[in-house]
C-alpha cells in the first residue's frame, strides 16, 4: 500500500471542532470512507477515535505495519497514535474510550449498525461504577449526523487535483470508446465489459459502480443493468459509467441513438441537453442546491417532460460515488444547502418514456468563485 503524503491533521482538527460544537468529548469513526479521509488508512478493518487531545487509529495485526507507516508520515507534532487491536476492534475502542474519560461519545449514526451500537453501549456501561452517581456518570453513545461529512463536502487542494485528473481520464475513455464500441450487433454486457477494461487501462483503480449500458426500451430504466440484449439500429443507448482514481470517484453519462436519429429522440435529447446546460449555468457559490435542481426541472416541464424526470439533478462526488451535497428538490425535512467553493457534484438530468427509451446527460462540476468548472469534457452528440 502506498502511504499518502498529505498531512491529515487539519481534517481531524475540523472534525474535532464540530464535535466540540455538538458537546461531544470524543468521536468514534468507523465508516471506511471517513477513516480514509481522516488518516489515509485503507483496509477492511480499522477505526479512529478522536478526543479533545489526540486521535488514534485502531488496526488489527494485518494492517499494523501500514498503520505505523502512516503514523511516521505525519508531522511529529501532530502525529496520530496507532493502536493494535490485540482482541477485537470493539473491545479496543471501549478500552481506549474508558482511558480518556469521555462521557458523550459521538458515533456515525448513518453507517453504524444497531448491533454494533448496542455492543459498544453495553461494554461501556459494564465498565461504569455501580451504583451510578452524579460524580461518575455512565458514558453514552450519541448518534451523530454528518460529523465528518461536514468537512468532506468541501474538497481541499489535494482532492480537487485528484478529481480533476480523474475527470480528464474518464473523458478520454469516453471519447475513445463511443465511436467504436457502441454499435449495432453488440450486446449490452459486451459494451459494458469494454468500458470497464478501458477504465482500468486508463489508470483507474476500479469502476465506481456497475457500468450501465441500456439500449432500446431499457434505456427508460434509469439504473438498468446491462443484459445480453443486442443493440439495434434505431435504439437509444444510455451509457453511465465512472471510475475510482486514487480513491476518488468520477461519473459520466451520455446517450446516443444508433443510426439516423428520429424526431422523437431529437426532441427528448434537446430538452435534456437544455436542462443540463441550465443547471450548470445556475451553479455558483451561495445558490441553493434545490435551485440548481429547479433550473433543470423547469426546462423539462416547459417542454412537456416534467413527469419523465423522476430523480434528482445530481449528487456529490468524492471518496464515495454518492455523497453530499444532493442536488434535488426542496425537502421540508432537511435544512437547505447552499453551494460553496470546493464542492464537487454531478449534473445529470434525464427523461424516461416507457416503451420508447430515455436520455440522460451527466457531467461532473467543481464549484469555483465565479461559477463552476466542468471536469468531464465529452461532446453531447446524438449519434
């Protein structure tokens, strides 16, 4: 495993500040993407405990050497501690929390299982003095919301450069493949295989999700899986694919029609392309994500395709292919989100007509001081 050179202390400092704001003495980070974001650690098992004085990476024997390499790569004054889980990871977390004296301990409610929450709670309670009294209260786990994600939503310089490079590579893959791979007589699964192979050859670690190749009527299914269906002249063909590059995800969708395009396809394509451009034109610091969604949605509604657009206009990109912010309709149950410099997300309006097919056009954008930078550069062509 390559050891990241970036100092993670500033990220941990930001998360610690959020924890203090929420009245927490410590935070237990177990979601793999968040552990990687805060420490550079990549593995199938690992956790971070951040209290008000220190941050500790807990690993098992398989990752001890890598953990120590990460530790030595940090600035000596701000280095994280690395702790070997000689028994189970959860027992080590509990022992560490007891040693810190933390009473209010934040956990990642969106990703921690109920079973693990109960296991940690029970273990912490078992170590509390009995009978309980006000001078020695029992530690309590507090369900946290977006404790780490608040920091992750704004990409730093290292992340931006990585995602920008990934967008460039994905664009090259798309431009090279579209004319040769997507043609009549080929099966959807074979086209998907060629796309995945090309992404790996271009330098991606792996696909960011299962590549979508949906032809004919199946293109009306927004998340169709590639099948053995053979592409025919006249088919709309929707291709949605993305890759993971140095841990970061990019995502792209294009739709073409094989052979001469029909009037119905051209009408739908033009409407989606206009919605796509309107949404990108609306991106700038201070604008609400719901307003970006509305910019796309009103174009489709004006062209009689409002009911054919049933999903959000975009989603955040980073260590995960779907993360914050969500570019979607206003949700009364969630506070509005304003766009800020450094956010990276997709713009992907679509229209889907059962029995005929669908069109979706997707690009990745980086919010800048005066608007946005489009990170994926592939022509929007009908066929």
